[in-house]
């Protein structure tokens, strides 16, 4: 398990309190020394790319609220891009 969990979300920092409540169980179960929820405003891919470079040992997660184009260059960092499947589960994006 990583020593740090960082969850980035696309949205304004005023939403952080709601995300903290929504993700409380993950925070409680994450046996990590550090746990952060970070607002990315209107630059989720840029901020997430910076996080991948600055915090390579952390478990960096991006929650994205957009169906727009994806920066394929971020896949060079070895993470999986998931999206909702027809059954409500998460599946790898193709």
C-alpha cells in the first residue's frame, strides 16, 4: 500500500468539503500516512500530470467530470483510465 493517497477532482475548491465526506470511507480504510483531496479547477489533466511527476510514490487518482478528449500522454505514467460500463461498473477505456 502506498504511503500517500492523493485524489484529484475536476472542480472548484468549494466542492472539497463535499468530496471529503463522500470519500470518507476510502480515507478511513486507506492505511496511508497521508491522504489528500485536491481540487483541480479547470485544469484537471495538467494538475494530475504535475502530481504524477511530483508524487511518483503516491497513489494518484483523478476523478474527471468530462467526456471530452483525454490527454493520451498521461498514460505513459502507467495508470489505467476507467469509465462507466453499461452495467454501472468501471471498465478500462479503449
